């Protein structure tokens, strides 16, 4: 009978240790998650080569930013209350068509989040908060 208790305690201990390892790795992975990057002034200015021109929004030929918008909402940079249909305010593209600047509306009037996209690398470089 004593052997049965030791075996049961061994399995319980093994379960507890395994659970603790799983919890540790889940917490570690969540801490290492990358947040959206706030752009520096020089990086932002380098993306405005040759001037910017506005692109019509119904054109829909601009970069797919929705995965990046989800990251911005998760990092609480954009409010989750803003409807996606009203989110894109304006889209600008530089003269060499390498970069796009996408203005996203926020809950506050004349406050925007500008997402800078590198079209050659097909990724978002970062964001900038504008208070107009």
C-alpha cells in the first residue's frame, strides 16, 4: 500500500513541475512579444523622398495594414472602439513610390496615427502620433 502512495505522489509532483514549466514559458513568450515601433524623426523624414501625393482611398491599392492595426490596438495605441470602416483617413505615397504614409483616425478630433510603410520590403516601418 505504501508503494501505491509513493507512485501517486510521484505523478502529482511530475504534473505540478510540468505545469510550472508551461506557465513559465508562456509568461516568457508574452514578455518577448514585439510591440509596434515608434518612428524617430530622421527615419520618418527619410521616408518622404521627393514629396508626397495623396492617393484616393477607394482606390484600395495601398498596403494591407490590418495586421499592423491589430498590433496597434493590442498595444493600446489605437482605440478598439474606432470602426475599421472609418479608420483610414488619408493615404499618401512618395514620388518614387517606395513609401506610403497612412493616416488612421482616432477617437479625438485632429489626432491621428500615421503608419509608415516600406512598399519594397512589404512591411510597416512604424508609426508616428500626429496632433494637428
